[in-house]
C-alpha cells in the first residue's frame, strides 16, 4: 500500500508530464473569454478533456456548467474540486474579446486548467484505487456577478433562478451528494506570496432600481416635469450620508452606478436606472445596510415626487473556511514553495459564490500567485503559468490525497466535526426569501 506522499509524487509527475498541455488549455481559454451563462466555448474545452480522460460527465448544468466524476477504490465521502468558467468584461484588457469586451481579468482560465490537471493526476491507475470515495470535478459558470439585467432576464425566462453559478448548482441538486469542496484562485497581491491561505469574504445582495418621473421640455417647461435623475442623485447622497452608521467591523460596501440617466439632454429625465451591490461580512450586516439603502432610495423619490421601483436580488453569502482543510493545505503548500512563500489573509471585502457552498459544507479556497496588476482591472495578467497552473494543480491534488487517502480518514473527520449553517434545501428556501420587488410613490 503506497503512502500518501508516494501518491502525491505520482500525481505530481502526471501534472509535470502534462504541464505544456495544461498551460495551453489556460491560454486557449484566455484567448476565448466568455462572461457568465455564456461560456459555451469554454465548457466545450472542458467536455473535450473529460472525454479524452474517459471521465464520465454531464453538461449543460446551469446552462453551461459541467460535472465529471471519478471513483476511488473503496467507499467514502465525495469531494468536489472546482474551476470557474466565466470571464469579466474589461474592454481595455490586453486579452479582451474585441466584440464583447470579455476578458479574464481575474484568472479563471487558470482555475479550469488547475481543476483539469488535478483530475488528470487523481485518475491515474496507481493513484485513484488508493483513494476512498469520489472526486467530483466541476466547471461552474457565472461566478462574477455582472450583467445583472441580462441574467435577470434569463431568470424571468425560466432558464435559471439564481444569478450565480454555484447557487444555481445548489438549487439543481449538484451538491446534494457532495460532502466537502475545494477550489483555488489566482492572486497578484505581493503580500499573498506564492500560495496563500484566505479567511472570510463579504457576502452580497444585488439591487436594480428604477426612478420614474415625468418628462417635460428641459428648457421650456421643466416645472411641468418630475426629474428622475434628481431623485437618483438625492438617493445616492442619502446612501453616502448613511456610511458613518456602518460598523467598521462589518466591512459594509455599497457602490451604486447609474446605468441610464435619461433619454435626451433636452428632456427632463423621466426614467433613470441604477444598480448596486450591498456587501457585508455577515448576513446581519448585509440586511441592516440593505434596509438603509432602501430607505435612502425611497427618500430620493419622495423628495421630488418620483416613483421608485426597487428589485432586490439574492447574491452571495459570506464565505467561511474549514480550519482543518486549511491546515492540510498549508502543510502541502510548505512542501511545494516553502514556509516563507506562503501568505495569509483574514478577510476579503469582495464576494464569491464559494460562500454559498461554505454555508452547506466544509470548504477551502486558497490562492496561488503568478499574476500581476489589479484584480478585475485592465492590467491583471497571469505572467507565471508554471506557478498559476502547475503549482496550483499540485497544491490542489495534494490536499485531495491527504483528505481522501488512508480510507478518507481526514475527510471523514472534517465532515463529522463540521456543522453547516444550513442544508442545501434550507439554503434555496432562504435565498428565495431575499428576493423582492417593491414600488414606492409619493402620489
């Protein structure tokens, strides 16, 4: 019976042997970026690789998602390893699609390659029989919470219900037979070093807002109109005036944009649209900030006599990570890059739908270096693919082997000692309670 270290050596050898192929996959996806729920070309790449590996898989999950499965040599729990299919839209990015502006300004192209590399290594004939349970390889759509109007229309058309890929996977039951999960993300932040353990993340709600006023000639008869842009501007000021009431420890973030400011400069704006996120470290913080934002929006409409329509859309839950899974990852990271090259962050104020998975099972979500620039910015580029793909895949596969080797003793221990916030069905029901559409008028 080989030791876990011997299994890791075999897995690492597979990843090294296929390093050129894996980096090529990442670069191909980089050259063909697609935003969420549109990732058909990227999903096809994953499907082709699953087929080449002989991995049974299902496709079209949440429109574009994929799920492959490999089975170990004995009974045990099921662990998911994930990569995200989608890109952002950053027109100025050097690898942006010229027609859509889509660009991998957050490194998801490397996630897919990492996940595929780990799958290739784990399914080796001298590795997989010595693992217990199943490994589910997931390519998940739509992690970046963008194009809200487009996604909301998909929802209204009955094609999806939730606007993020992992929430949609949970709703579809794709995590019902999974006991623990892992994924990795690239980073460009110097203090996060080559491999980085991360802590918690903010959760978020999304909001679409419409201010409805009354059109009139902006020069000749503005007194006959109701200026919806003024209502929106007042509402944004009212949101700002609430910022001092947000506790620093709650890391609340509210960042509205106006997506439509009127029809023509000669007319009093009668239809003005806004979008915003409401983020926070805890659900209580998010809901408190959400009430204040709604109050500010209503105040803006009331001040000028406009109607305000507020749609609140479930976003992502705050992310928590399992301490034992992090300790296992760290031990492997030290062997791969050395203790001096491991970073640590306690809390991130961005949001990820890995938080939703963390509500229903133990997860670990570390980071791997290799990128430069600012995340989500035009200068975010992966420079070191050996680090971002190959070292990342090794760190992932080593963690899986530690959890699923030796009769899956570590995985069973993690699952037995973990107390999830909710079941997957409770999660779905809770998220549905967050959705609301309200209209307020001063008439």
